[in-house]
């Protein structure tokens, strides 16, 4: 699937708020992948990796990732 660089669609589900941050799941709709996050910073890093140019392997592909 050809995708414009710098454009992606995410659905963020915040399940908990603890220690002044969010925990939940993020769905990357374009790649049909889901990943849990433990902080807002981790969520932003996942989004940044999804939009990256592919120079490094994103966390979306690591063990524990479930596909939608």
C-alpha cells in the first residue's frame, strides 16, 4: 500500500491516567497495527517512528505487538 510520507491515521484509546500521564493503546490504521503505550512520551515516539523514513526498525515491529 503506497502511503504519503508524513501522513498517517491513528486511533488513541486512553485506558488509564496515572503518575500525570496516560496509558492505553494506539492503533495505526494505515498499517493495521496496534501497540500499547505506558506514557504520552512513548505514544508520541511510536507516532514519530510510524512517520519516519524507515532508517531504523520501528517499535511497532518488536515482540509483543499485535496486529489488528
